[in-house]
C-alpha cells in the first residue's frame, strides 16, 4: 500500500483522492487480470483520465497545459500504479516521455506542434536509446543520422523500446558526427511511429514484458532492428532542430 508521510499541497491531496476513486471503480482486480492476460492496456480508460487534464501537469499553460506541477504529476503516477502499469504506464509515456522532454529540450517548432497535443493526451512517446550491441553504454550508439538535401536519413537498430508498437513518436538517440568524440556526437531526434521504413517487420520481435511482480503487462519490443528512414525534414522532427545532450 502506498503511504505518503510527507506534507503536500491540498490540491495534490484532492487529486490523489479523485484518482484513487477512479482506479477503485474503473480498474478492479478482474479487469486488471484481463488486461494482464491480453498484454495490453485500456485506451478508453486512459482517454477518460486525459479528459481530466492530468497530462497537462508537465506542460506550461501557454501550450494548453495546467502549468508544470511535478509533485502533482508524480502523485498521479503513484495513484494510477495502484492498478499496476496499465494506466500509470501510458501516463508516463505521454506526460513525461513526451511532455517533460519536449518542454525542457524541444525547439520552438516542436513545442508549438507537439505540446498542445501532449497536454490533451493525444500523443504517446517511446524511447529508442539502447541497441543490440550497446546495452547501457549509450554514448556508443551506432545508429547514424545525416542530412541529405532536404531529407533526414537515419540508419541503425534499437532495442528495449517499450511502447514502440503503439507510440506516435520514438525519442531516438543517434550519432550525427562519427568523427567527433563519441560524447560530442550525439543527437536526439523524433521518429514518427508510422514513419515509412521505420521497422523491418520480419526482423522485429515483440514479447510480453515482465514487471516487478513477475506477471505479464505491456509488450516490449526486445528488438527493433534496421531502422532505415529517409524523410523530408519536418520542424517537429528534423535534425537541425534536435538538441544534443549537454548542449
């Protein structure tokens, strides 16, 4: 059972109580078992949560959010996690993978295009960081990106991309300066989930992921090989707008 021993603002306590009632009513044990067996999560219930405005807790009001309130956003995770990963997971993929990252690191064009949709829970992001031969040494990623004319070309492979099969964007770490010291050669770029050439399905493996209770929950993409993309540059995607870590 989650017990909060620290004082918190009244509005956060009110939010907790609202979400606790929602989870108890909408995500009873029998439904969680069904989602668990299907290795899936309930889009309809997540839409109801989004309509409450919770995805806007990591996004400034000027972009349609509620103003960044990280204490409240973390409280949302804690309360939704009472139902396991089925609601807390999508919230994290939207509000944190998407909202927090774009708010802190996005270009003006990315913020204008993506943050209003993230604030309403209309986009989900996944991470494309590790690779089959890299593991946790992310500065050694081998996925390459380059600009050719008006196109952005990316070639490589990613692994452990939870949500890659349903995310709208993959927040992808690539090498864009192969001759530079490896920690100075890294760039984040957003790859649309439906980008042509994103996946070679014959090589792709998705399997049920295990969470800490050793029960099955989301599917994880254990292998997302050969990501070969060539796309016209878009303001919300293009490499010239991406931010290098530490820049």
